[in-house]
DNA sequence: ACATTAAGTGATT
DNA sequence: AATCACTTAATGT
């Protein structure tokens, strides 16, 4: 496992820290659509993603969802970090976008390393920084962008995290992620197809140019 | 052949 | 942009 760590994280962390991570963390595999973190769950460990992608979404009391952003290898979940610090419940839900693997780091270690390792401290800070930016983007797209632009961003993000421009999703799934109705998505997608930006098939969308 | 699910469309608010 | 009502197309049993 230490070798896998070195492959993906050696550019981020010093050798001692890598070794310590390897010693205390738990290696986990996850499959597409697995729920990594659910709302209102207490965090006992923070995830460090080795491979695959996870989407972070907000869920209201009716179970309506809204995708905030994606995290990939080398990322961690800033929400979890803040939950670990404050002993609060998770306010978000994390669902696996693809199959992948991650490390769970016990939360007591995470604060211990903050003072012990400079690289860890920088990583956590930088992680907060980038998540906050993505969060602002998400807010922007809801507040200022029309549905068409949100859909474009969604398709782009999705293609990027799975590293493929053929997406296997239904219009209904997209509608749920963007918190709108299927009919709206179908119409917008149809319009995009007419502009030769995408190609539509059942359960599949191929991205030509965005 | 029939049922189910995904997608397309016009009309209305 | 959302909702309704309805049609059409694809897919599974």
C-alpha cells in the first residue's frame, strides 16, 4: 500500500508522513453509486482519494439533491475536515461517481499532523482553498447562470472526472443532479444536439465539443 | 406480445 | 423554467 501512496502522493507529502499515513489509515474500495458519506452522519475519519471520482451533493429534507462539485485522486473532502474539527454532523452527501479506492485517516491523526508536518498543513489549507472556490462556482452557477449553462458545466465536469466524453446517464439522472425536471433537461439536450455539440442515444450522451 | 422505462413534444402557467 | 398530459421509442421478460 505504501507504494500506491507514493505513486499518488509523493509530490505532496514527505516520506515520513507517507509512512505514517500507511501505518494508520484504512484502505477501502468503492464502487460506482456507493454512498461514501451520508447526511447527518458523524465523521470518524477523513478520506483521501487514491483513484476514481466522488460527487459531493447537498440534500434537503425531502431527499431532493443538488450536485455541488466533484473530487478526484489527490483530493480530500473539505466538508469532512471541518466536521472532524468541530465534531458536527455531515451536512453533505458523497456518492461515488466511478469505481475507485480511498484511504480513511483516523481524525485524531489529522490534527496531530497539522503541527507535525508542514506538507500536511499546506495540503489541508490548499484543500480548503480549492473547495471553497468550487463552492463559490457552484453558488454562481445556481444564482447567475441559466439552466443551459449549468447543464454545459455539468456535462463538462462529468466528462472530466470520468475521463471520457461518452457519458452513460439518463436525462432523469441529470435532472436530479441539477435539481430540475427531466423535461427541461431533455429539451436543452435536444437543442445542444441540434447545434452538433453532443450526440444523444438512450442512456448515453456523447460530447463532441463544449 | 406485453410491460416498463427513457425520451420527445405541445400546451399552459 | 416548471408542470401536465400525451406520444413515441427502446429494452427487458
